[in-house]
C-alpha cells in the first residue's frame, strides 16, 4: 500500500497529501479529515463543524505551500534529468 507524501495536523484536524505519478510528472491531491473519539476508539470523518473551518483553511494553506515546494523540486529534477540525457 502506498504511503502519503506528507501529513499536516493541528489538533484533531489533518490534511493528508498524496503524490500521484503521471506521464506529465507528479501531481498532488489533498484529503482533509477530523479525528473524533467514539467510545474508546479514534475515528476519522471529512465532516467539519463551524469551529473547524478557519483551522482547516490554515491547514489547506500549509498544504498549498508544501505542494508548491515539491512542484519546484520536481521541475528541477526533470530539468536536471533532461540535461543529463542530452
């Protein structure tokens, strides 16, 4: 099973970033989640309450920044590979 590229958590809220590979290079997807305890077990949902919205917006901002850095590194790697192949 593949592993997420990165996870960012604030409290019970989290975004999971997945790296996908295609012919044109890597692309990324982000899955938000909120943890909650039901009886003695922790579970996850994608349902957010009003009080979760600004924190999740911050997590999306952090995910956006992380992905931008990864895309820059991906582009640099492609450029270097093309240069080495030439």
